[in-house]
C-alpha cells in the first residue's frame, strides 16, 4: 500500500514539475508563435541563480525574484534586439534563438565553470500521507505550482489584460486597429515566458543536478509535452505533462532511466505521426 502511494506521488510530482518547466515555452510559443530554443538555458539561469544566492549565505526564497528578474531581463534583451523583427517567421526565430542558446550556455560556463552544482532543499524532512513518507519540499512545490496555474488561468480568462492578449493572439491586425498595442503586449508576453522559465529553474534547483548542459534536456522534454498536449493553451500544458510525465515516471520505475526516455520519445513520435495537433490544440 505504501509503495503504491509513493509511486502515485512520484507520478504526480513528475507531471506537475514538468508542467512548471514547460510553462514558459508554452507562453512564448503558444501566444507568439516563437520557437524559443533558448528556453532550456533560461531554466538553467534560474537554477544557477538559486545556487549563487544560497552560496552567498542568503535565504533561498530571495532567489525566486532574482531568478525571475534575471531571466526576464535576458528575455527582454532578446525581444527588443532580435525577436521583435522575426514574429510570424518561425524558422527564423528557431535559428536565432538556437544561436542565443549557444551564447548563453557558453556564458554559463565562463561564469560558473563545468562542475556540477547542487542546492540544499530549503524545507527538509518529510510528510506522512496515508502512512507513506514523502519529502516536504516536493509536496510544497506541487501545491504552489497548482495554485499558480489556477491563478494564471483565471487571469488569462477573466481579466481585462487577458482579454487583450486573447484578442492579439486571435487577430493581431484587428486588435491593433481597435487600439490595442500589440507590440508592447507581445514584448510583455515574451518577458513573462522567459521569467517563468527562470522561476521554474529556481524552484527545481534543490531537486536536480545543475550543469551548463542541463537546458538541452529540459528543452526536449518541453517540446515533447507541447507535441502531445497541443500548442497555445494551459490545458494542453497540463494534458501533455500528464501523458509525458506520467509515462516517463512509470517507465523509469519499471525499465530504468533510459527506458523512460525511450518511452517518451516513442509516444512523441506517434503523436507527430497520428495526431500532430496534439490532444488539446488551441481553438
């Protein structure tokens, strides 16, 4: 019984943590159509920020706004210098952001070196759930992410700002004609997506191995989620994370890490072949 509960919690953690990592890419790609190949490096910047703050002897909670600001500032520089000239040109944005990802990776190597880093969990111990012990920080993280997604969904659907964003996504020319500043909205959406990636890296830092190449793995996982869930919706993010995160956790438990990765790859290929729009494409 306890093993089943722990397995279920591990699956839930895999799904929710993956949704957190994918959110920034989903915002940028879903709202703006930009294939941000530097998404993984923005996640890495958030993780390294957490390590730097903790190494300085400061509370890890302080790393959250610092990581979001650092990643958001990089996103702002990307948008005003390059991306704003390439909207509605997905292949060009792919090449441009791929080049930016290489530059960011090399910058990380110069600043932090090639050695692995680790961050101590700010909340230690475990919580007993139905007789099974589970790490407290993972429980806290899952609750925080779910509440964050609910808040973001309500903002997007019910706020005035969310209405303007939806209008821009549906018909940019018409939105501009009625006075909506689409260029400013697009820049804010890009910065929000970048900041979300940095925040995700910071939150996940105590649970992952931090190194300059970590962004590549998270970029691949994020695209797998979007392929399965569909593009441009929070529902698609959670559905894709459920399929990919659940399958990877279950397969890794039974077959090992390599088996989990192969399972995810096969699922993604099948979706590209049989249902390229994903399970919940934006309408």
